[in-house]
């Protein structure tokens, strides 16, 4: 009997994490010699086995995706602790997102290798940094594998599709959150609260010598000392570390059907994009953009080295990052000026020592028109102008709070999802507020990610006394999500809830008039109001098209009357100074 007990104990101990069972952690990428990427099921199985084997790794399913499959996070902490509030006390958190566009699978394979090599001691275990990855974000797209849709890309042999299970491009969904994926991401993001965020992609612009390009969030937009650190310390440090390992890197080449040596502008990541969204919570964000025409093996290896370099930077700058993020939040207060829209600052440029290939326009043998042709046999290194400074285009003064009537539950639900603190009125209240009337806006003529997005929105502000109902919501700006609050609730911000069509019902007039009835009432109104009659006559004099349009004249008078509905074009979110 004693022998049986001893044998049983030996069997248990051999399968424990401490004794590290002999599981093969060679990846599909390695088995194929760098030509294939792992499937979704292979990825989840791989991390599950890592977690069973190494106590420093945990895998957790969080939230749903449009595909019906869950979203996962995999955490690597040398302390084997996975309580995020506890982790944040002493360590910095890096969140790595992979497979948002599953055809761009470089990060999926690179992160699998990185996690394995850290826990197996091939890379020194980070001391001050905990890694968290979403191994495959676009699960539906990953399951929709094919061999042809990445027209411009050199490998892998098969891969996922850009659209998710409902054909959304998830890297346009972070603010509007139409998908279950985006809602699950928000849960993960606010659980982890990362200090640094990396989103792994593959570029699609021009041909050049680099395998790696980086797309850091725009430093002026991030702002203050945190933006300065990103621009003058973190980015140059990352570049140097990679160059020292013979991995040349340059900023994302933001051109289309043109040659980079003519100069290009930094890509501006508004909050619809992953790094634009994470910036709203003062997270240092970047996208990795490997070059589509380079061999897949080379791209994965470059992504691996970049993430490894970022972990080293975070380990060394741990306290600096913590201090600067806290300082950045403290700089946003009631009464301060906040930029909600940006434009390129043409007075400032950087110069890149750019390594490209000669490109020129030649006659097309297909269309007979001119087409762009790069010659990889003619490399060059040239100074190229890079416009990576932005300046304010539209600013607002930060209010003390916003008030949202309780009926706008779709907006309220998204605020809650993003950990925005709100209080509800306990009784009907009359308050002095600033209101916006929508003065003008333009809309896309074709669908864009399930919406007809508005832009160039202009409002007219007005101070009014307004009665609010019990249960209406007050959103104070003195909280961690202040930037998210401002950039979603200020209608002139490019990715505001207004511009994403959340308030389109106010744009349609619900009540009108029959001309044969209103004609007599309009006449009586003009006779009773001399100032209105004078304004009406003046408009007919200076506006020829108005003077020739009888319906426009009646409509103008109607809009000046008490008969005109107050809800039309009235933005239903109010500012409290």
C-alpha cells in the first residue's frame, strides 16, 4: 500500500507546475520555418498549456465576441499574482493586442514566442513589468481563414480576414462600440489599466527597406510631460535599441500610391482607433506596423524584438511612467482649455534619414495609364521631411459637469462600460446650463463601418435655464475618464457620439405645418412683431434664393415662432460651468 501511495505522489509531482512537464511549446510558426501562422484554436490551446505548466502565466476568458467565442487575456507576471489592483501598486502593465486584423498575424506568433521565451529563461524575466495580451482580438475574422484577401502581403500561407463576424473593422470601433468585441475590450482595458499599449499590425503603404515601422500615438495630442516623454525619450530609446540589434525602424510611412521621399505626415490616431482610444486614459500607445512585402518570418522576428525592447524600456522607466501618467491626469481640470480637434503644424517638421527604394511613374501595361513602380535594386538613403507636430484646431473650456437626460440610455450605457462615474438627480431640478444648437454638419455619402459619419460639425452655444427630471444623469469631469467624457460628449470632436450618429433623431423635425394653414398665421405673426417683419424683409433683400422660395420663407417664419419644436437640432447633452 505504501508503495502505491509513493507512486501516486510521484505521478502528481511530475505533473505539477513546479516540475514543468515535458510539453512541446514549439509553435506552428517555427514548425513551418516561418511560413505559417497559428489558428485561433491553436493559439488558445498553446496559452492554456503554458498556463498549466508555468505559474507565472494565467489565461482568462473575459466577455463575448460577435463570433460567439470568448475574448481571452493571458497575463505573465513573475510573481504569479494576477490581481490587477495589487499589481499596479508596484509594477507597470503592458497590454499587447493581436489579431485586430487577423490577416496581419505577425503579433499573434511573436507574442507566443515572447511569452514562452520569458518563462523558459531564454529572456530575462522582467522585474517591474507585467505583460498582458489579448492573443486574438478579432476572433470571427481569425476563424474566417483564406489565402487571398491580403493582396499586397508576402505570407503567411493562410490567415484570417480583416472584417469580424459581422464584417466590422474593429480598429474603427473603439468609441462607437457596435461590436461585442469592442465592449469586451473596454472591460479588459479598464480591468488591466495598462501603462503602455501595443497593437500589432502590418502596413500597406509603399515599398522601402525597413521591416519595422512604428506608429506612436500623436505626442501633442497625448500632451504635457507625458507626450514629451513619449516623443523625446520612449520613441528614440526604442529606435536605438532596435538599431543596435540591426533592426532598422522608421515612423509609419503614411503615403498612398506615392513615393515617401516627397515627405509625409504622421498618422493621426483619433479615438476610433485603438491607440486613440487608449490615449483618452493617458496610456502610452503605439502600433507596430511591419512591412507587408518582407518575408513573414522576418516580420514576426522584428515584432518579437520590438516588444522585447519595449519591456526593457518599461522596466527601466517604471517610476517615470507612473509619475508622468499621474501628472497628466492632474493637468485636466474645470476651466482649463482642452483641444478637441487638431491640425498639422506646418511650421515644425522632423527630418528622417530614410532608407527607401527608387520609385517612379511608368506606363501601365494593364490600364495604359501611369502607375507607380518601385525598384528594390535601387536602394537609397535620403533626408525626408516628416510632419509630426500638430496644433489645436478647435478648443473648448472644460466644464465642471455634463448633464444627460436619462432617455439617452445608449450613451449612458457606453459611459458606464468605460468606468465613467455618474450620479442621478434625486428630484426634478431647474439648473442654469450651457446648451448647444447644431448649426451645421456634413455627413459621409456612403456607409462607413455601419454609420453615415458626421464631420465639420458646428454648434451655437447658449446659456439657458432648463428643468431636468428625476433620474437624469450628472457626469462630473473631475475623474479619471475626463478625456473620454469630453471627446465623446462634445459634438464638435471628430469621434464624438454626435458625429457617430448616436443623436441623429434630433436632426429630423417631427412637427411641421401645412402651408394653407400657416400662411394666415404667419401673416398675423409678422403684423404683430415689427422686429421679426423687419428681419424677414431684410433677408429677402440680401438672399436672392430665399426671396424666390415661398416655402423657405414660410419655414423661416415658422422657425421663429413658438410653434417650432424645441427638440429639433437641440443637442440633448448640457454643460454645467
